[in-house]
C-alpha cells in the first residue's frame, strides 16, 4: 500500500524490504507476520505464515505482501485488505530475498541453498522460471524500467545481472567479499552493493537502455575507386544496421556497425533506407542515396572527342 498508514518491513535479520514502497510494518517472528500501524506504532494484526519468515516485498498497488519463509522453502502471499494468506508458493532451497517488478507482474526470489532465483508470475501465483545464478544468492533488486534484476551472491563475491526479457544471466560482476544488500537508484543509473565480509560498498554503473539513432549523408562515389562511409549510430545496447529498402550501388555493402565499404562498379543514383535496431523501440530509419559517377580519365588518351580525333590524325595520318 502507498497510503502511508501502515508499513511492511523485515525485522528478523535487520534487512530492509526488497521491493515496492512499504506502507505497513510487518514484524516477522517464528511463523507470524505482525502488522504495525505507522500512525500509532502499534501492532494491529498478526498473520500466520511459513517457517522462519524473512524477506518481504509489497506489490506496487499495495494489495499483496510477499513473505519469504526461509525454512519452509516457500513464499506466503498476504492480501492487505484482509491480512490473510491467500496462497503459499513453493520456491527453491532456503529462500532469502524477494523483489517485485515495478509493474507488479513478477516476483524474483533468491534461493540461497540452491544457487537459483525463482520467478513468480503474480497473476497465477506460480513459479514460471528458475534461473541459475552465483553461489549463495541473497539480496535482489530490480531496475526502475524492469529490464534487469541484480542479485548478490554471498558465497561468490559477485552480482548476477538477469535480463527480464529472457530470464537469463547476461553478466556476472565481481564485487567485495560476502555481498548481501543491494539497492538501485531511482533513475536506474547505479547499483549499490553492501559487502558484509570486507565492510565496503561496491557501486555499479548501469548502462541505461536507449533507442537507436542513425544519421549521415553518404558522399558520392566513383566507379572503380574504393569507397568508405560510416553512418553515425547511437543507442544502448549497441544497434545493428541493415538496408531495409532500395539497393546499394553494385560493389558496395553495409556492415552491421553502419559502415559502407567496397568499390562501386556502375554509375548512377541509388536511393535506399538504412534501419538501426537494438531491441529498444522505436527502430531508427534513414532514407538516403549514393550517387556514383563514371570513372575518372587519366593519361594522354583522355580528353574531348575532337582531341581524340586529333590524336588519331597525328599518330596514324591520313
């Protein structure tokens, strides 16, 4: 809930809530979750959950609370309207942390004993994917654009970065010793990781995804002369380029990085469209053209028709 009247936090292992903006306080004790009204700082309810409740996260709309049960290998889902458990979801071994995507569609649960992350579909309350990560995963945080999940691996001294589109680990980042807590800045630019083993905090710069752009006006080419031109292409991840309409001059080709190379063989004007794409909408398109002129003439045989005739008369006579 976002009304500020109540607040959910985890008080078993002194870690802050992993996801959402809490609006009640929940004290996890034995197999219960205590609900505290923040206006009066009094316990208003107690909800029975699984064994050794620990991590807790709230959906963005404030309707559900997800509680990690470490010894039960489950997640209890509490309806905030009634403060009752509506379902219990089996996950991996010794779950530790939980975070919910900003759109509320999925919950990511770290399983410390299984070196995995369980992905829960919040609409169906089922685990749809189990992702292998590093050794001893604990903390978990999700970028504001919900494209990536950052998982601290306590035993591996690293952070696994999960792509939420494919639910696979795209990179593993070395950090300090015994990383536990993890948080991402509201603008999604940095991740902060608390390293329990060496009393340090690692700061990870996040490359924010941006849609592609492409620009540039190709120079003219000359038949028989080597040609090179590079379009200016930007975007994160790095875009790839291709010709999506029209044709290039014969002898030229376009590389995926936006570079035109080759040796033109035929004069003419060739209109075409180049498209840059990187998976971030919208794709960038550029309508352009290349004009190829005839080959340059050099040497004593070049010149006008009259000059050529003159040359012929001088050399061969009449």
